[in-house]
C-alpha cells in the first residue's frame, strides 16, 4: 500500500465525525488518504497546512494539534493523474500532464497545455476517476479578458456546471466561473487584508469581483466595505455570499465604473482602499488617492516581472502616488502573491499615504 507524508489535524476521537464533516465541507480533508486512529485521537490528512485562525474559525474551540506524518493511500487504482494515463500517452506527453489544479468548491479546474489539447476529454475523465470527490472537472480556455474579467472553460467530466460554493477560512463564497473572475490562489491574501482592517473602518474595494475581500473583512470586523465592480454578475454573486455568511460588519455592493464613484466623492472618505486588478489598477491610483483620508492605506496589486519585482513595484507605486499629488509615508509590506507567468508575479504593496 502506497503512503505519503501529509499535513494533519489531530483531534479527539469523540469529535472525529463532526470535524471530518467540517473539513470535507470546507475542502480541507484529503480523501485520497486514510484517517489514522491512534489511542484516543484521530489524525486527519489535509490538502494543506492549516493555521490556528483557520481551524478555530471552522471548528470552534477544540483540543487539536497539527504537523506532518505518513498516511496510507485510500485509492484502489492509480494515485496520480500521470500514473493513470501512462497507457494512453507517450512519455513526452506524460511529462506535460498537469501536476496541480485549482480547487473551487466542488469543482476542479485544470490547466492543460496546448500540446495536450486533443487529449483534454481523456485527461478530464481520468482525473475524475482518480479524484471522485469532485462534482465537476473543467479546463481553462484562453486568458482572462474584457472589462468583466472573465474567461472560458471547457467541461471535461462530471456534472455540467460552473457555479459552486467555495469556502475560505469559514467564509462561504458564491462563485460562477463563467460569469465572474475568482482565484482560490488568493486565499491567504484575502485573510491577510481582513486581519489588517480595524473596527469601524470604511474600506473601498475598487474591483471586488465576487467579493472575497469584503466577505472576509466583514466576517471578522465591524467595518463598512464599499464593494464596487463593473460586472453586474459579480455583484449578484456577492449579494448571494452576503446571505450565506454571518457578518459583523456591512457591505455596500455597487455596480459600475469605479471612476464614477470616486468622481462623485467631494471629500476623502476611505481609511483603506483595495486595488486588486493587477492588469489595470495602475490606471486608477489617482482615483484611490482622491477618496483616501490622510494616513490611509492602499493595497496595490500589479503583475511584475524581472529579477527584483519588489523594487519594481515599489518604484512604480511611488511614482503613481506622487503623480496623483499625494506621497507615500510608509511601506507596510511587499509580497509575491503568486506566480502569474514564467518570470512574472502578481505582487502586492501596502502603502501608508500622507
């Protein structure tokens, strides 16, 4: 029987079934491996290491431990997609088979190289055979495009749908991949920003999409978030998410061009502005500065390449802020959020503005 080292959550056996269902619902439990019973405890295999805030957020107060250990495979057949495809593809084709995928609710999203496009349906069916816990398997088709920031998807296997409920740190997010952009790879960023927000802040999310930042923030803080997006489908999904969560704060969803919102503001109103539109935020920095109070914070996102993207985004952001008539008082943090292309990163810089 094959085994692998995996992150685990150790819980009391008498809490086991409750915690198992919670981890499964939130997409954290790795069902490809067997739960281990030892003495009066259960070791539950996870897809990723969980932080204290994540665990307490979904389980409530509980006696637990985390770490890594060996788990036996629960799969009867091939354990990896490449292994399952070895009799169907050549060695050179197997080398191109995707090793990772995006998990969005109960939907798996694969990125299949152009060289394997003729085998897409086969890859999807086999993936679904190996990972039976997904309802749907999709493949990305083309790049994110247009003012509504959407992309096309090809259905490969399972239920024909693009909508699901995705959970992050206990936040339930209504997602429809065909209607509005969403990336599960920004999980940590959504939570990081939410933890920076203080009670009673007024936050403006200039390109909110389906609303992960507003939902994360208002589940944790008594803050007011103005959530703006030009895509009406994205705002509809945000409104659905508002009904799915118990919010401490309030969200004001607005459909429209963010520039129209900022131009109507006669005074600075925001203590914090989120600019998560890495391919276009640079064009709206002056608008963010117009509505930002003195000593307010901008979280600016951009796609940056080169050998030193930290310096690149710092220089670019400083220049854009100065051109708007404001100045940077302090840098809070510069972070590589994720790889976006070869030798390119989605970056974020937190700026305290005078």
